[in-house]
């Protein structure tokens, strides 16, 4: 699968061949769904917490006699029905992460890349480097290429000027090649890859 290579000035810079084993797989929505769930569950902090009965501040003294007062029995005032008492079955600190085999995660990433390729939503850049850190020239350059919502994947390291120039652009995300992931690929309309990113992904996903 051959695709044209462009510069940031929207000029032709040759073409590159995309590996069918990475960019030409059958689209499987079940894999994408599982992978997105895996990513979103893993990023949850899990720090939500309520106080259980033994954690509520207060005395453990019996508030009134067991019998003879006309009120229900009570051992303390930390019960769930008491004002300021504990909360029953509330959330506790825990990990929300779920397990997903490495082979499935790798296949899901290939599938996400294949989705963008099949939709014609992949743009290949010769390089992702900017002359300066100004946002306006970068916004104009992306507008010329009709890029409004995109994930831009560079090489192993992102050029500092390029990262700063795109930082304030809405719906434009920039990641190094090792940060490529299914969720970020799918949440943006266009996938922009540098030639170095394609080589890095091929090395990572081969086999």
C-alpha cells in the first residue's frame, strides 16, 4: 500500500509503502472495544473512598439503654442510618485495571492503524520539525493540509519547537512513536505519521 509523503509546507516529498501486515488487517470492532475499555480502566485513579463504620470519628459509647427508652437498639451512633454515620457498600480504594493479553493489545493497535488506512485518513509527513515554537504558523500549515482533528505521531523523540507549536491547538495531539495507542488513534479524525514513526511502528509490531 503506497501513500504520498508530504512536508509541513504541504509539498510532495515522495512516497512510502505501508506494510499490509500492520495497515491492511481486517477491521474487528470487538478488539478495538476491548482495547479501549482496557486503556480507560487502567487510567482510572481508583482513589474514591468513603468511611466505613470502623473509620467514622466518634465515641464507641452506647448512646442509650438497650431497653426501656422506646427507641431502637443502638450500639453506637456510627451506623449508616445515623446522621454523620458510615456509608453502606460505598466505593473503596482499588485498581480498576483489567487484564488483556499482550498479543491482543498488539493486534488491536494494528487494527486501529488499519481502520485509518482503510478510511484514507492517514497522512505521512517527511518530518515533524518546526522552525520556531509559534502556534500561528503551525496552525496555518495544518490548515493547508486540511487537518482539523488529528493525532500526530513522531519518532522516538518529539522536536521541542514542534511540541510547543502544537500544544495550544484544539483537537491536535502529538505523541512519540512509543506512545502510539488505540484510544488516541480512534478519538481523532486523522492520523499523521512521520516516516520515522512508520519505521518504529513496523519494528514494534512485526510478528
